[in-house]
């Protein structure tokens, strides 16, 4: 998916065990969680690995 959205979306993986502060800042309680941030603001969130939901959320944010 990262290759498909290359140049439009930056994907960043966070190890919540090593970066608990980031997980806390974005209120990540379950994994996997995908948070879309645009202009410093959260504009979308998907908990789980539902590819269709993730794609829809990313497309909407673009």
C-alpha cells in the first residue's frame, strides 16, 4: 500500500513498546491501529487490518 500511495502519503510504523509516548499521544489502545494525521491533526483512524476501510479512510483524507 505504501508504494501505491508513494508521494501522497507517508506511512510510519511505531513500536508502541519502544515509543509509548507516541502511543499515548494518539490514544492507541489496540493494535494494529492506523491513524491518519494531516496538518498535525488526526483526520481518521482504523483499528484492525481491514484493508478496504484503510483505503477508504486514506482516500477520503487526500
